[in-house]
């Protein structure tokens, strides 16, 4: 029985150190939101105090974060006092990890006279409702319906709060983070399109 | 008539006279007429439920969502670069505009600006796309009103524009022409000559379209006074684009908040007076000529230089959100992007001009006749891919 | 019966119907029916090609050389289609409607004069008969819309019938002013006539086509009729009832296959009928151009050669296109067909130039050429104009054409009575 020869590879000296890598320079700090103040914000802060949570500028775009209980008054103030007569967009963002304030509802406003845009944001909890903006700008009609359709946020006082893009009987709100991208309302699909939950078999 | 209605059931098993009852009215003298979703002139899968009193329209209800593909949801699961081709498929008639808006929005987010040469290329291609989009609009709108010949003329001339696109980026319709940070493709050999020849070729064709329609008595009678939407209504409803300009509001994002190379271009903003269908027609025709003017200026002055800014290969924008919009041929096309610092956007919201403009349909057709509804849908210039995303 | 058959052609002095010659009347009926059916197929081809050429495209090119066999392919397709009857449709009326429109459409053609003795019959109320029977055709359209049991056809048929009825009034008044002009024929003692043949005779005796009579009076009446006849036949720009983009296909939405082709047949036959009214009443029917200005037998000879020469030119055009056909083996049958067609047409044209034939067909050829001119106008309008909205259409019919037609009528009457009026006025003044 021969003794297994020891590996003839020379052992790597433990003391051999790899040449030191040059230190990676720290990344330059990216842009951060800067506080933004103007006369109107000042006035609002005086009236609502802590209701105006934040007023900042990021990359040249101004935004204001307000409390959800006063958002309709803020929007009316923007339209009536500051002349923001055009609601550009109304949408929502879902942050499931944020307790008690899962949804960010964003209103983008524009003033023709001043040629400026401002974003008014508010944060609400899952299941809470917001007052509708339809009486302030009729544009909000379908935009709010889409927010309801995609996120499930209801707007009180809306003339016709129902789904817009998805079929009426659909269960689920797709743009929420827990709704997987492959998910669909299988029951609705089966009843209405005749596709069984197992999917379309080839040859059909 | 009641028997006729009772036997029809709509797709979801609802009875016709129970379908979508808005809270304001339902009277037994009304006839409910359903247009679409498959209909020769709803420009896509749009369902319009008309409540008629004889031939007069009392109100409409639009049912959309037949082309909903979940683009915003997809946006959360693709990287910024991967999402760019999806954007073309929304307003598929004017894909280059969509791409421009998206690339500029992401460039705003990562605080990078495309180099001047890329800006000029983008401007030229976007204006060519505007002409092509308006040609599609003109052909289909004229066809709805009954003039079948302009359709063939406009589509024939649009072919020349699509040839230029094909030579530039390989695709005619869903072009994906721009990249985040600039353009990927350098201008091909002979691009300037092609574009100049194209401009010379196409300008007399605009005069042909006008000859067929602008002073045609039947066209004028069909479109003057139809679907009036004045300036205040437009602003309140959020309607932008040629509809707003036809109502007399001289507002164009290319002049109000210039982007790409528009600040260096000299062009006018055509406006109308009454906000009716004829004014919208004239505004878009004049926009065709203005686009030619921009293209001619731009193509003579393309600066040299790189076509792509320094953008990291792995694109991870810092945490934050922006909203950026451009003047697409149909109105204000906006992108609201929320980034959480990762490779994929946290929220990709697209503000489609056609979606918001389509809301105005109800207001525009009250009191008109059924034949006018078709004209008004045509003049709104909607593309269902954009409405439904 | 054999006496009726032989010898008729050699000494024709009247139309067979008027002469009581039933055999030849029947033969003429068959000729008219076959001719108009062939004409309808030809019109189908011409419409598609002309419309396509207006729209910078070629139209049918594959089925037969330059698409000449396309109408046959269409006919075969329509005949072999499934006969679909909607569920709640009233079957008897659904079946009856296309039959009715074809019946009335073709019945109007029995008084159409292709020549002085070349009509099936010559009623002394010819024009009234044509108007009356074509009005009956509206009933068929209403039946079609009602029996289909669906919104779109119903709305389409109601609109269509309202449109036809309103434009018939203007049409009728324009026709009456043309009839009035026949009474100005010297030698007729102020008697007008409703007979189609005699109307053309009146134009021949007066030496002028009525479209040029009392210029611009006759022309205005002609223009009114030319517009009203387009509305009568539901063609662009008055084709809202058939508008594709609005009501899918109007009153014939639910018809498919053979039934639909009957509607199409009736539409073209109706176009032929009203065009022949226009040609007869204003464009001098079978008379050659310039009967008065370029009178004389030499001019007669020259003008009688025109139809034959035109047919030969068509044959030459066929040769030209045959030469330009691409030299591809797959196109050989088409090329051969086109050459053969060209040869056939040239031979027919040469035959038409032969004196014996020429004399007989010159009248019919001029008539058909005038009707063809109107057909081309129909296609041209369809390519160019947008559609009138229904209320605008009715406004044009009632508020524009009707007052104009009334005005023309009154002025024609006054002018016609001018000599008597002058006498009467002077008598009073004496």
C-alpha cells in the first residue's frame, strides 16, 4: 500500500499579501430635497401650521406635503389664490412598509399665468378616503377613477366612483405592491373569457 | 323598440337599459345606442354609450380599458433602459414623442443632459413624427366625415417620413429611437439631404389636403360650430394640445417650458378662435407647416459632437421623484417617476393626453346629433393605446 | 305572332310597345335587362378603378387583366355566401325588400328612350311613370330597415326614405320646368308632353338641348336635378344612410350574399334611370351635340362616326396596356386576355363604323355616352366630397333646392308665355 503522496504543490505562503487595491473614492453626494419657501407657503404655514408637513424642492421641482385632512382646502387655495387652474395629474404611490400612511396621493398642478408647476402630496392609510377634487377641477373625474381602480383609494363626493380601466367586476387593485405582476382575477377571467384557471391549453 | 332592446344583453350579462346608469338621468323616452368597441370610426377599442332623444345626444358614457396592458405595473418590474420600448406602444401613432418624453424624464431624474447634437436629432425626429401623427389624424378624421380620399393622400405621404425613420433606426412605427442620455444611432450618411428632400416633397402635399377640405362647403358645414370647447372649459377639464390652442389659448410646452432644441428654433403657435372642430382642423394643419419650419431650421444647423451623454451602464437614480412633460402631438404627455434608488422605478406613472382629453367628450357632444359624435371623437385625436395604457 | 316578329326592324316607326308589337317588346325588355345588368357590372369595375385612381392607388389588378373580371368574382362570391337572416327578423318582409327595390328599379327602365323608336314602349306619361315607380322603391328601403330588427338598419332606412322623399319634390319641380320647355315647340300649339320620346323630339325641333335653353334657366333646372338625383339614389355626398363610419351600412346592414347584391343592383339601376332622365330631359337624349349650330349632313356623318371611333380608342388603350404588362409567366393568361379583349373591342368599333350598323346604333350610343358622363360624375363626387349630416341634407333639399326650383319654374312659365303675355298686355293697353 503506497502512501498517498502529499500534494506537491508548493503551499501558498500565507504571508504573501495581495497588492493593496486603491481606495474607491466616495460617491459624490446626489441631489437632496432642499427646503422651499415662498410667500404662499409662508401664508399656508401660518394658517395650517403643522398641517403643512414639508415644502421642498428636488431637482428644480417644487412640492408640498400636506396632511390629508386639509388637502382639499389646500387645493382650493392653490386654485383660487394662486391661480393654479390646471390639474395636470392625480396619482398615487403605494408604500406598503409605511405604517398608517401607505399611500402617497400626488396632485400635480400647473398655473398658466405663472408657467410653473407644483406638486401637492398627501399621505393616507389603507382604507381611508379623500375628498374628491372634482369640484375644484373637473379633470379629476377620470383621474380619480383610475386611482381607485388601480389602488383602491376612494374619493368622497365623486359623482361616479367606479372602475375605469379594468372590468367592473374585477377583484383586486393591481398597482398595489402586493398584487403580483402575474396575478389576475382568475374568476372573472373564467366567467367572462372562458379561460380556466389552469390557463389556455394549446389547440384551443 | 322596447322589444328590440329587451333581447339584447351586453357583454357582462347586464341588460341594456340598466347599463351604466349615471346618477343624473334616465328617461323612458331615451334611446340608448352603443357604439363600439368594434366600430369603424372609434379609432380603436372605445365603447361610447350614447343616450339619444331621437337623433340628439343627451349624454355619453365612455367605456375604456379594452386595451389596458398594465404598462405602469410593468414599469415597476423593468429597469429604466428595459422600459423604453414599452413606452412606444402607448401612443403607437407617435412613438418617437413618447420615447422623447420618457428619456427626458429619466434624464431629469438622474440629472443628466443630452448633448446638443442629440438634442437636434431628437428635435428633427420628433417634428417629423408630429407631421406623421397629424397626417394619420387628418386621414382618419376626414374618412369619418365621409371624405375618403384625404386618407390615401396622407398615408401615402406619411410613407416618406416612415422611410426616413426606417433608415435611421430600423423601425417605422414603434421606433425606440432615443436612449437615456442621448441617441444611440448616429445620423446615417445622407440624412440631411433626405430630410430636406422630404420637406420639399411634402410641403405642396399639405396644400393638396387643404384644397380638398378647407374651403369645401360640406366640410365647413360639418365642422364649424361642432363640438365647441372654449378656453376656460379646456383648462378646467385639463385638455391640452391642439384642442386648447383652437380654443384661443396660446400655450405650447415647446415654448412655455422648452426642451430639446426648441429654445433655439423660431416657430409660431397657431391658435383658433371658437374652439370648434373646424378650428382644431386649421390649428393642426398650421402645425404641420410650423413643424416643417422647425425641421428646416434644425437640419441646417445640427452641431457636431457626441450623441450620448455619460450615463452609467447600470442606472440607479437617487431616491426621489420627478414629473416631466413634453408637448406630444396629442397634448401634454407627462411622466411621473418615483425612484427608490434601485435598478427599477418604484412608480412609473404616465399622464396620457388622450385619456384626459377624452373626458371632454361628454361636454362636447351634448346637444349634437349622432353624426357629429363621430366627428368629435375624430377631432379629439385619441389613440386608445395611450388612453388605456 | 310571326308577323309581329318579321319585318319590324325594316320599317320601324314607333317603339314596339306603342305599336302593339308584343314580341319585339319582349325582346327589347330582354335587351334592356341584359344590357343594364352588364352595365351594372361594368360600373362596378369602373367605380372601383376610378375611385382607386383618385386615391393614388390602382384598384383591382389581379382578377383578370386590370381587374376586368373582378365583378364576376364578386358576383360568384356573393352568390355562394351563406344566407344569414337575423333572429328576430320578419322573414317575409326581409325577403321581399330587395326584390321590391329591384323590381321598381328595373320597371322604370321600360320607358327610357335609347333612340326615337328604341325603347320598350313610349307611354304618353313616360316621365311621370318613371318618377312614380322610383318613388315606390322607397317602400323597399323602409321594409329592409324594419325587417332587420336592429337599431342601425332602422335608423338608416328611416333617414333614407325621408331623404328620398324630400329630394323628389325638388326633382319633380325641375322636371316640370323641363316639360314646360317642350311646350315652346313651334308647331305643337303650346302643348307640352310627358312622353320621353317626344321630349327629345321637342329638343330636336327646337334645335337646342334644354340645358342651353333660355340660358342660364335651363342650366339651373339641370343643376337642381343633377343634385337632387344624387340624393335620390343615396350616393355621396348624400349617402348618410349608408355611411360606413356611422351606421355600419345603414338599411342593408343585415343583408348578405345574394340579397345584398340585389340592393347593389337596384342602386346602380336607379342611378342609370335618373341619369337617363337627366340625359333625356336636358342633354337631348339620343341627339348628337350641336344639332342646330353644326347642322347639315356632313356634320351628321362626322358625329355619327364618334361612337365607333371612341370604341376603337378604348381598344387601342387595351392594346397599350397589354404591351405594358410585365413579362412574367404568371401573367401570361392576363396578357393574352387583354390582347384578345383589345382585338374584340377594335373589331366591335370597326363594326360600329360600318354604315349599316352605324345608322342603327348612333342614337343609342350617344344616349349611353351621356348616361356614362353622369356615372363618372357620381364616382367623382364620391371620391371628393365629405358626407352631409342628415339635418344639413334636409336643409339643402327643402330650403335651397325647393325655392330655387320653384323660382325656375315660375320664370320659365313667364318667359314661355311671353308672346301671349305681350299680346294680352298690349290688348289691354289699346
